């Protein structure tokens, strides 16, 4: 039988009404195919858990406690709206939700007393969002007569011990998925899997990185040989740019996997990048739907789909420029810099060289004074913060001379300095690094000039 791996994002899990909408979507599918559901945390909850972690590191136990209460109240309210009466809500709260909230409080309060919080504990705290939201989805499904079972994904998704962005062990994950999920399918029960979470070989909780529930859904699709992945989110599929910034962004009915992969790795938040890489590998189509707009037919992401273009911006980058005369005709300077950055476990994003300088960009959150000190020991270093990376993405886009000229002209007209430019050899990405405060203006102007719905219609 056909199998769909369906994932509901944070906004879709954000209120009793939207969770009920998700449950209805599942109901429509189960007559025609087997379904495995993956859920994100209720919208905003993972951010709150991260705030708890920050407060715990600053030894602020009182503030930690009040954040836990906030999280508790949000779930209590949704639970109340999903149940028929107060007694039912109270009973469910006491039996199912309270023990989880108590655990969250114990771990976060305890660590906040000492202020000592490792990545291992951070992963453990962040995982509470999905543990709670999955209970809400289970209830909504039960209320409309769908037999379902909650599966904590650490039982299935096996990873290494890189706690916050773990690598999946596909062989072990495949074995456990089949062992745990197949009997559930046979009983015609819908498994509801907590997204984002895995477990290392020592039994510790790990995470798949921010936005990782999409990835959970595609991992499940891969190991279970599903026919497709469905990502249900809060916008009309994959659009030419983030609709929150570009009002006239429009949706693609279909999109090439490689273009989507480039968009996701460039920072388009709508789909976790590893999700697409996996789908490309296994040739599993990914559909992106809008939970809040039934009329929208979705974006279908497949191999060799018609050409499409998009612009992605991602703020919060730091440019580091190293100058040293030994770069001229020298051997090993670039290797030295990249090795040092790698030792700090920092991914390098864009890079550029001249005869006497080597420039890299990294995420600002990865930048540290410690790194600067080491680099300064052998080169003169300039650091520029508040940088946005803007990527224009599309098949063979780099051969579009008009577009390249247009990028420069627009930056000139809008008095915007391009710090670094990268034109990818694969032909599908033109990246510029510009000041963060100019990025949205440039994005909108580029979109207006080069992405017109009538010209791009497929
Ligand atoms: P979810 O909680 O459903 O996983 P996310 O917030 O992770 O949702 O991703 C959806 C958001 O991605 C949208 O609300 C939109 O603002 C943003 N986004 C960024 N780039 C794009 C794009 N090219 N197309 C669609 N949405 C985009
Ligand atoms: N809840 C996690 C996050 O906010 C995972 C996800 O939503 O996909 O990053
Ligand atoms: Mg997401």
C-alpha cells in the first residue's frame, strides 16, 4: 500500500483549531494510504526552551521557573480547547502532560542553580516541545475517531553524539523504524512521531538541528520506502522569496530538487536542508502544503522539474578578512585558516581570495574572541558584523548576464556595498554579502525586477 510521511510544523501545531485541522488532513489520507505523522513543537515553544537554557546558563532559577510556567500554560490552554469539558482536560493534564512538565522543570531548574549546562542537557531540554505537542495531536486524532499511537522518535532515530545537530545512523534507524512501526501499520493505527529528536548509542537524547522535524519526516520516508513526504506549513508552499519580506512573492507548483536543495542550504527556512538532500538521494517527491489554505494545491519537489528561481536572504553573518603578504605565491595559508576554523567546529559559508587577502563568512553565533585571537597570531584580521547573505538561485542562473549586471546595477542604485560575491561553478547560485540594514530593500527590488509571475509561469 502507498505510504505517506506527513509532517506538521510549529504554526500548524499552534492552536487547538489548527491541530484539529491537521487531524482532519490525516483523516482524508488514511483511506487511500498508510500514514506516518511527524509533529513539530507547538509554534514558539522551542524558542522558549532555548530561552530557558540561556537563563539557566546565567543562573537565573526564578526566571527559568516562570518560563516553564509559560510553556505549561500554553499547552494547558490548547488542551482545554481540544477537550469537551474541564474534568477531561484536568485528568489528561495530570496523567499525560504534568509528568513531562515536571521533568522539564526539574532539569532546567536544577541546572540553573549551578549554571553549568552542556550540549547534552541542552538537547534534553529542547526535546520537551515535541514530547508535549505529540500528545495534543494524539488527542485531536482520537477525537475524530482515528486510532493513533505516540512514538517518541528517540526509539527510532539513531544518531551519533553530536547532541545539537546529530548525524543519523541510517542502518540502525532503518532497523528500529521497521521493527517499531510495521506492527503499528498492520493494526491500522497511525503513528504520531515526535520530530527533531534522536538518540545516541549511549541512550542520550540528540537533536537534528533547528527545523529538524522536516528531516525526521524524510528520514522516516527513506527507511520505510514511503512514496512521498508531505510538509504542512503556514504558507503556500515554496515561494520565490520569503513572503514575510516580499509581499508579491509567488508559489511554485513544482520545483527541481536541486534548486530546492540550494535554496534550503542557502537559508530558506521553509524546509530543513537535509530533508531535500535525502529525498534527492532516494528520489522521493516532497510536497509542501499550506495547513491554512486548502485551496492551494502544493509545491511538488521532484527531480528534473521545470526551471524555477528564488531569492533567499539570511542575516546574522560575520565576514572575516585575513591579510598577510605570505599569501602571495605562498602555499598553505588558506589551509591553515580553514583548519583553524574547522577545529572550532565552525562551517565556512562564502569565501574569496585576492593576492594578499583571504575572506570567509561564518554565522555570527559561531564567531568568538578566541577564534579572532588565534587568527591574529599570524595575520592581520578585519571583522565585519551585521551582514546578510543574499542568494539568487535557479538552474544555470550564473550564465544569465542580464541578471548579474542587474544585481550590480541595483546595488549601485540603492547605494549598497557588495562585500563579497560568489558565482557558483555549478551554475545555480549567485551570492552576495551585503549590510543587513540594506538586505530587505535589495531583496524586494531584485524580486520586482527579475521574478515576474507571468514570465516565470511554468
Ligand atoms: P514550520 O513551523 O511549518 O516548519 P517554518 O517557520 O519553519 O514553518 O517555515 C515556514 C516559513 O518559512 C514561512 O512562514 C516563511 O516565512 C518562511 N520562508 C522563507 N523562505 C521561504 C520561501 N522561499 N518559500 C516559502 N516560505 C519561506
Ligand atoms: N521544534 C524544532 C524547532 O523549532 C523543530 C521543528 O520545528 O522542526 O527548531
Ligand atoms: Mg520548519
